[in-house]
């Protein structure tokens, strides 16, 4: 016997339709590539999105065809998150921070037919265009008066495409909710990037989970949230904020391409942002700038993080000095939002120190996904809060594989995440390292994450990274790499003296080296593979 419920597919187009119908006055505010601010509402955006959907159809797109974007966080890029998937086409967001050969590989591998670019990414595309095998036309996300000169052929102006269409009587088509909606490639720190294909169903389920009352804490009934993803839109669907903001009727703020701390602050404070999202490196730089300028926040109450573990000193400083809760969930391109970042119900009695301890973990188990840890042989390990193992994930919004590749799952059908973790009996997940970053010294594991956290607690340290160096006796030993804050003079001895009381003696780094800057991945994380290669022959005297 089956239930008597209407069979309506879960489609991304329903989010923008709902926002326009019932939260039409809520704003979308975006810094344009040229630097000025564009401001409109969901009610304004929806007809533009429908006209772009019609324009894509006029350009010959068919269901399942890929539409690429190489662009920053602007209002036109936001519109593409609905215009292409809403018609059954697949939006492929390409990371402009990747190397040219990676960009060529990704675009060709996905078989994009159209490529949308903005003024900032146009030179990148002009350089690689001869190598793009499947691109039939380019669209510059610009108005006619700001349209740049280009040597590309078969180029369209975004606003002119819109101007040719009439959305009167247009309704969004319905199709299988399991159809592909967007594609995002991993950052490719080792080997070629891998394509993760999201479905409409997965995106809607993720969005509904991310909007639970205990996912982003502190919401007050009747108050409109203001969300600003500092995470780029090409990074895991902008951490779903292009979907969660319309779903909740929240104001959405997009920072364009300028991630300088003063420009981020201008939007965070000027637009009265209440919730932001981004990796720890954003806040390390922003906090350093805030400390030098004396600026404060009047509305921001929480910031969501994922990926690399945050330095405890940074989390404490955000709360102590700025009253901002730094909350983190576990997720990756292959598995967005797979843990709940908010404190577990029943935690109100915890001391401030105990709450900070909970903030250091990567969230807790949430309904819909399953997490477990296994040993090197794939045998499940206990959730006792002590045992370290390889983290595995499964669920309706977890990738079942990669585009055109037969890999990614273990023998039991769980996603191989590449993370090492501890899980406690209440479901809290603590990342101890990436599998490739863990340091095995004398048969015991040393967590590079924990060493970095202790180093970052020194007031003169802006960034810290720990990599393994070869050792004749112990196989591997930790090398600490540091970027000092502007004007700081801390030396290696002083830094090690600061760390010594806080960690086991055999964990102490064998040496400290200072760099002017770290190589970074396209998603704002330290590129440890490059650091490992740079110091591959390093030996302690």
C-alpha cells in the first residue's frame, strides 16, 4: 500500500519561485566586478532568471547539457544557479583560482557547451580558449555599456540576451528530481580534479537540513537574517547559501571578487550581515585587520566554517572580543553539510570553556547522513571519543562517485573522505588530520592540525602549517612552517617555548621555518602538497 500524497519533484526552481512569491521584498546585494554595489530583490531577480532560462534554450541547450561559469560572487552568477538547473541543464561552476591546465581539463572533461565569464575572468578564458574542445559560445556577464573588448569569438552580452526574451506566461518545467543540477570539481591538490555531480533532490534536502533551527543557532522569530557567503559560489555551491537564503527569505549579500578585509568589512557591517560562511583563513586575515584598525561589528552574530579545523585562539577571540560564535560543520565537495554545527540540545549548562571545546569539533551527527570511522583494513572502529580512524560517510546528499570515474567508495559503499577523525558517543566529529597530512613518528600518529592550533595561539603568528620531514630513526618528524603577522618578529626558539607546555614532548616540531606567504588552494586552504614538495629534502642539522 502506498501513501496518497502528490508526487511533486523537489526542484531547485521551486526555491526562487517561493522566494519571489512570499519574500519578494528581501534584497540581494552584490559588489560588482567594477567595485560598485548592485541592489535588487527576489521579486526583481525571478523574472530575470526566467528570461535567462529562455535565453539558454534559444542558444540550443537541451536537458542534461552543461553550462559552465567561470565567475565570482555577483548577482548575475547567483541568477545562473537557477536559470540553468531550472530548465534541466547542469550548471558547472569552475574555480578561476586553478592553474590554466586544470581549467582546460575541467571544462573539457565536463563537456561544457556554453561558458559564462565576467570581466575579471575574461583574460583567463582568452588565454585557454584555443584548448577548449566543447565550448560553442561565450557569455560575458555584463551590461552593454560595460562590455569589455575581447578576442573571443561567438560572444554574447548577458544583459542583451535577457533583453531579447519575454517571460510572460513562462512556468518552470518539471522533471526527475534525481536529475543533475550542478557540478563542482574538487580542488585537485593531487592528480586531476574530480567532478562531483549534485542532484536537485540532494540540493533541496541539503537546504532543508541547513535551515533547521539548531543548524544555525540564535535565530529570533520574525527577524530577517542577512547571509553573506565569503565562500566563493564555485566552492560547493557557495555552501548552499544561494539556496538557503531564498528558502528562508533571508537577505543575501555577495562580495564579488574583492576579498580584501576592508571590502569584506564594508559589506558585513554596512549591510548588517548576521550570518557569514567561509574557511578559517578568511577570519585569520580579517581579525588581524580588525585588530590594527579597531573596527567592530554591530550585527554579525555567527560565522559558519568547514574544511580545515579552526585555531582555538581564533575561535576564542571572535567570541571574547567581537561576540561572534564560530560554528563549524563537517563537509566537503563530495558531501556538503553532513554534520550539525550548533551545540547539541542539552548543552546550555556547559561552561564557556566546555562550549569552546565543542566549537572545536566539526559538528555532530545529523539526520539523513551517517558517519563512521574505520581502521586501515576497513573494519569499523568504536565511537568512543578516543579512537582515531579513517572517516567514511553515506547519505542522500553524499556523492556516490565522480564524473566519468569508477572510484570514491569503499567496499561497503561508503564515501572515502580522506579525513582522519574521532567520533564520540553523542556523534561529535573531531578531525585529527587529512590522511595524507598525518605524521607517523616511531609508529605513533602526530596530528598536524593540533600542532598548528597551538602555534596559532601565539599572538605573532598569522598562519601555521605542519608537514612531515624524513627522519633516519623515527621515519617522520614534524616541521613547523609559519607566516608572521605584519611587523611581528617572533623567532623559532620563542615559538617552540610557547608551544612546549601545551603538547606532548615527543610531538614538538624538530624545527621552525618562516615564510612570507603560503601557497593556497583554489578554495582558500593552505596547499600542503606544495609545502611538502618544497621541504622534501629538508633535514634537521
